[in-house]
C-alpha cells in the first residue's frame, strides 16, 4: 500500500495496515458506510488507517452481540 492509500489490495498479513478504501473492500462496504460505523481506526494527521487483526476482532465481538440479541 502506498502512503496516500490509493491501493485497494487486500492485505496478506494479519497486522498489515489498510487504507479506508481497502478496509471497505475487505468488509464488503462502501467507504461512506465504513465512516458511519464505529470501526476501530488509527488516525495519523488526516490519514485514517485500519489493521486487519483489529478488524477481525471487531467483527467477532459484533457477531457475538448479534447472536445474543444485543445489536
């Protein structure tokens, strides 16, 4: 991935940092929907980045809430 986040390639390593576009693609969402969700992110100045392992944990936590009916 480039620093400007233009590459939307799916990360291959669990701790790899992803851009907003790559994260939206990974989750199957549009970038606008991603921005509206409370997905854990890393902010560096104006840049917003995500890591795959944190995203997977976030998905697991929210899936458990749905199973328990707390969504």
